[in-house]
C-alpha cells in the first residue's frame, strides 16, 4: 500500500523548505541562475551600447574635421544656358510623340524626317504620300490626336524626278505642355 502523508500543521516557509524535493531545489537554483544571467547580459549590453555610441561620435568628429569645405563654383550664364538647352532637348516626351505619330500614320504615308524643337515644343515632320488625298487625310488624323495642339502644313511639292511622283510635304506639329501618358 502507498504511504499517505497527512499533515494538519499550519503552512510556513520553514515547513515548505523542509518538505521541498531535490527537483524543486534544482528548479529554484536554475531560476536564480537565469535571473542573474539575464541581469548581467542587460548591464553588459548597456555598457557595450555606450562604448559603441562613444566610438561613433569619435569617428564622426574625425570625419568632420577631415572634410574640406566645398568651394562654390560660379558657372557662367552662357554655359548654364547651353547646359539647360541640352537638358531640355534630352527631356523631350519621345514616348508620347511616338505614340501620337503611330496612331495617325498609315501605310500610305512615309515619314522621312523628324526634327523636334524642345524650346518651342514644335516637331517638324517631312513625309511623302502617293497623292494629295492621302496627305490631307494624314493631316486630319494628326489634328485628331489630343497630344498635338496645332498641325500646320508648311509646304508641299510633287517630286518630278521620282517615277512614282510622290507628294513630299512638311508639317509643324506643336505638342501640348501637359504630357499625357498613353
């Protein structure tokens, strides 16, 4: 038969310690060691963080003392204007221009040259067609494009030296300031 422990005495710390098993003592000691380890780690990490911050501050002071002040360079107005013109020319809305031209151009029209002027937002086109009706319908299709503000026919002529006698014409297309993505 299994032994039954009957104890009607009032509980106290002394009685609890006296009746603790080795497993309870092991868990207690393990908990104390864990608490001491965690507190040591926290204190040690705070010290390391302070050392790291001091080291960072030292490096920043050394860098700031080594960096020479930058001299302000005066750019002549003519050079600045030339650079701005190049940047303006490079920042043409090519994608939108190409999309609008592709929408309007049919196989009856051969576009020979494109000359953009970014400052005035004008695209000069030189093209050829077989007859005047194709030329006029091309101009009408260009006028229907939202991207172009105006379409102007500058000149047209019949190329007599070519056996097909094509109509060669030049247009000025002004595109809008607001670039609409297709």
